[in-house]
C-alpha cells in the first residue's frame, strides 16, 4: 500500500531508452504481491534512473533470479524502432503510440500469466491511449507521474534500465564502436560510426528521428 493505491497485487511498468539516441527502447513490467513486496523493500528497490549502473545490474540480476515469472520485457532495437516509427508518422502518430503499445503488451502478458487485475504506469503522455485498450480485459489502470515511488514501477524501471544497458552494449560489440548513452555528446560517436559502417547502417544503432541525426549526417 502507498499514496497511489491500496492494491495487494499489481503490475508496474516503466520504460528506458526513450531519451537515448543510441540503443533500444525498452518497456518492462513487474508483478508484485504480498509475498515479494517486503523482499523488494528490503533490497531497497528504487527508481533505476537514480542509481548507478552497477547497482542497477546487481538488483536486476537479483530480481531475475528470484522472480523471473514476475517479469516481462518488450523492446524495440533501433532497426525495428525506426521502421515502426516511420509507419506511425505516416498515420500522424508518434512515439507515444509506440510506447503505449509496449506498455499494453507488457501488462497483457503479465495479467494473463499472473492473474493480475491492476496495473500502474509511469505516465508518459497527457492523453490516455492505454486504458481504453485494456478495458475489455477488466484491468484497472492508473497512470501517475513519478510513479517510480511505487515498488512495482521501481522494479520495472530497474529491469528496463538493465535491458537497455545490455542492448546498447550488444550493439557496441557488434559494430566495434562505443555507443554512448544519452542524447548529448553523441555526435562524435555517430560520425565515427558512419565512417566505419556507412550512413545507411546508422538506422541499426540510432533513433533516426532525433535532431541529432541531422548533425551526424552533416
């Protein structure tokens, strides 16, 4: 129980990579009930964006080891991300549509697996495009800003961050170049990538709709 809800069991979802030029977009969902809530609290599970990457890795490993069935990850690596984004733009839709789809898929998967009837989402858009799509499944949805203060959303933020870090490391290894995190100080890496692999390959590692792409290609 907390200041957001009084549920005894619920799903929390959060995303990682949304603001990073390189690497995947990840949405994670974590199911929490009375059995694991106290353990999560004792492990000091907190917002994955506020703790160090080594700490994220350690906590994510622990959650996976003890509660694998409570976790789901939905992600788009850059190549798929860019293809889907191009389709969405032709429909006058945007990144929030993609995010909503990943959150919905995460909630549906965990709800079917664990029988959960409640879900809390870290709010990312002003208009509600999620609740109507889950109404038929009888799942109560809450969307809150700064929802990482909830233990399930905090756990989801850690799982999502860990998956993002692994994704960007995989791409760095595949293309033999260090791809930095974030949206700033990434131009040099982008230009170096193009020198090594060509401009067409940039869609395999970067989110092309970022304004950074214009600078990288200049």
